[in-house]
C-alpha cells in the first residue's frame, strides 16, 4: 500500500472539504450502512471500528459525532483534523498497530482505499490476519471503467470496480458479501457526460462554498441512494458490506 504524496494529499483534502456535498453524502451513506449491518447482526452497535487509510480523519470525526466508536490509521502523515486527532494514528501500517488494540476491532472500513493497491487481494488477506476479532468489513471504491479519467490517473488508481469485480475480490479474501451496491448515480451520469464530450475532471479539489447549497445537494444524493440504491443502476461509487468467513 502506498500513501499520497503531499501534492496529492493537498489536492484531495483541502481545508473544509468535509463540508462539501460529496463528503456529507458519503458520511451519511456509510453511517446508514454501519447501522444496517448492526441490525442484521453482522456487528454490534457499540463495537470498535477501524478506518484503514483514513487520510486526515474526516470520516473518523464525522462518524464519531454520529455515535460510532471509530478509530483511524493512516500510512501517510497528513495534518489530522483536530476533532479526529485523539483517535487517529498516522505514519503507520494498520498491521503494525499494538496487538491489544487490533484484537478489539470488530469492523474494518476501507473507504476509497483498495483502488490504490496493486495487489488488493493480498492486502485484504494480510489485514484480516492482523485483526482476528474482525467480523465485518465495509468497503467503498470508485466504480465503472467507462468513467475512468484523468482523476483516476492523478490519484494513482489501479482500477475502477464493477459489482462483480468487487464481490469476487471479497470472496477471494474469504469474505462473504452481504450487500454490494452502487451509489452516487447522478454523479456517474455527470462523469459519463464529461468523458463523452472529452472534458477532463478537476483534480485539485477546492474548499466548498455556498454551504447551504452543498447540504441541499448532499440531501438529494442521500435521497437518491434510499430510493434507487438497491437497483442495478450504475453509480460513480460502490459500497459493499461483507462478513468475515470463519
């Protein structure tokens, strides 16, 4: 696994990016997936969660405000957001964290991480070996090769996934996919249209403005996910919740 260089980290995580519609909507979608997994008995409501590859801790901070016991580990050394700092270990491999801590982790989250890893199967296997108490894995990845763009190249993506690809990967890592579905359907359409007209995507993300509008767009994306998230309609991203096979 490789970490972002400083330029990539600055491009991906400008100050305030957590207030943009993409971040707000994904936080809510992941929060709902975690709660649904608890209702289905895949994890306990209060169980320890580890976000591997957590960047500056944006998701850790957001999910902690929603009542989840989330911790983070990041191979690189970004500036960790103040709200997440007590709960994030930077400059470390997840497999190298202290054994007592690793044995407390019940759920592992990999949010837009494994597309950066050339051998994703071996990585997942080594991670699960290091976390013997893990019962549930939640993964998000960029989806669909037809929207591959300069954005993927800039951030060193090895691939974009389909549902079948992601399920196959999880099964090869001895996980049982319980739910695998697309989300951000309208953003997929926007990305497809950009590719169709030959336009490149913006790779240096900007701090969001017009925060009320950002929240309204996030609300729309969340509603979209609730209404059509279970349908086999392509989206810009994929989410999978999987159980660990004994």
